C-alpha cells in the first residue's frame, strides 16, 4: 500500500447557492404586508490550506473527489438561507497547484497559506431584495447559481534544506537515518527507497532538514528509473550533497563517473524545467508568484558537497583517498564518511549547518505562497455578440449569469431578465447587427445555453407587469 504520494489529480466541486424565496408578509389586519422573501445561502468553497502536520498527498490519492455543501434556500419572514459548509483540504508545505494544462495557479508554502480552489455559487436574491419603487411586490425570486468545479493537479516539492543525490544503494537513506531520527527502509539492493525520506538534523544550535532523492540513474531526467518522479524534490533545497558509493561492486562505476552522470541528469532536468516554465507559466513567473525560492538560484548554481561513503570498508577507504584530490581539483568540498561507523558525520553536519545558515540569511523573509491573480481589463466589454450557424450568440459573464438565475417557469422572472438584458445593451446590439423579429438568439454555450426567438417590439419596464407573477409583454 502506498504511504507517500507527491502527485495527484484532484476533482473538486463547490456547493450550489440556495434559491431566493418569493413570499409576501401575511398578518391579520395587514393585507398589504409587502414582500418578505429572503435570499438563499451561498454554496460552500473548496479550500486548500497548508498544514505542517501533513507530509504527503496520499489522502487525495485514495479520495480524489471532493464536494462542498450546498446553500439552503431563503424563506419568508426575511429568513436568510444558511450557507453551505466549506471543505478544507490540508496539504503539505511546498504543494504546487496546476491546471490540467500545466498552468501554475499557486505555490503554497508556509503554514496557514490558503487557496480557494473552487468558489461556491452565490445564493439567489429573494423578492424582498428585488423590490423597487416601480415593482413593489415582485412575484418571483432569483435562483441560486452553481458553484465552480474542475480538475486540478497537485504536486509536492519537498521543502528541505539539504538534498542527498546519488545512485541507488549509494547510502543516502543510511545517512539520513544516521544523522537524524528518521527510520527509512534500508537494504543493500537498488531501489530500496521508493519515496523521498525527510530527516531533521541538529548540529549544536543549528537545525536543518535533509531529504534523500531516490532512483537517480542515467536517463532519470527522461523517465528512467524513479528519478523522473522525484527530481522535483531537489528544486527547493539550498544545498546539494552528492553521495558517492566507494564500495560499489559494479565494474563500470567509480565515484568520478557517478558524479558526472548525476550532474548531467540534474542539468538535463533543470533545462527541461526552464523550458516548461517559459512555455506554460509565463504569467505565473511574470506575476512574481513562486519567487520565494529565487534567491537559491538555478540548480547548477547551488552549493555542493561531495560525500565519499562507506569508508568502513577498507577497499572503499583506499578508493576515497585516491579520488579525493581529483574532486577537490574541481572546487568541491569532500567528506569521507561512514553511516555504519558514523565516522565523519559530525564534521559533515557542521559543514552543512554553516551553508544552510548562509543560504537562509540570503533568502528574503518567508512569505506565504503567492497566488496568480489575473484581473480583467477595466474596459472589457460586458458581452459579445456574434452571428454563428444561422443564429445570434450572446456571450458574457453578466448575461450568462442572469440566465442561470432566472426561473423560466415564472413569466415575471422572464420579463425581469428581458429588462436586464435591455439595460445592458443587448437589444440595441442586435438591432445594429441587423437582427429581425423571430431571429434565433442564443445566450451562453453548451448545455446551459438558452435559445429564444427575438421580439424587438417588446419594450421594457415594470409598467408592463400584469397580475402578480406574470408579464403581459409575453402575450402581446
């Protein structure tokens, strides 16, 4: 059974808004009590919240469908409908939220950071809220609107200070276990570690986190082994530590070639990531979202240390002494350690602590994860009108929303919709495009579209209301 999941597809649906109520106040000796229908409650939201006690996305791997509560309808006596219950989804720090197309919506870092993933539908207005000086007692109310829904991709990028990278069975998990209280699974065969292991290391007064990145082999950046799934976990780390196996029995491997292979895979992954960000997340980068870790620089610019591991084996110690000078000639700090005998671990811990503290000092003060906000242009047209396949199509946030709010079983509600569309300028736009009486007009797209035959002779105004709940314009 899976115990760690760092990528899921989440299906969410916010709650529907409650319908408004059409009611007239009734009381003895007060025959004209006036409208007293209240508004419906709003639908519940689906909200992601960073919880420091959550370390994996496994909960959403097994339960990927989440739905918020619906709002309750309003009632007479100005009794407001209850709001639908919000659904709060805890996620680990470092969760990146994307659309199905790969567009980044948010980078959630820091306890308490919130993102409304799907907003609940507004409740419909009751007839008390619709009353005007001309329409003193509306015989209708507006319907509640459906909530937002969609599919989103959640990806976890571990927020650790130090990343241990290296071939399978190089001893990364053993180092995490020896330097922290973590208890990862350890064995002497490749791909023992199937998920990143995170440990907390203490060096005097310094505390930092260390994560091992499993499955890095030649071709990992292209999908071989497990590295393709877990390379994302090195992106947020301040320090990269190459763990080189000096006791490997494979004839075609040695510490220097292992280092070159892993560096090549990190570079390939970095280039692929940069290309993806340029093509798919220009708006996210341009908005400043995700810049919390910009001070860390590119992967190729991160501080690096080399750990020559398993020197408790005599042949490994000899090999470590042999290659040390070559590694130092490349400008790398080298530590000879053994996770079994714990030799060299104290020096390594203090060296990492110093580098981590320097990186933290250079990093801007931690801010909650930033969200992508794309405000609409202030001069955006309220609707568009086009002629398609023999009919006129009206599109726009307002007209489509008004259609969803209308109860078409009530004539007066339909007349109210006509008034709103006329005030918005839809009728004038149809005249200017050459529409004639009886032409088919469609508002919206898909299954929610409303089709009607246009009657340009209909004027608007409450003076056309007939008996309560009717509109004589519909019968002229």
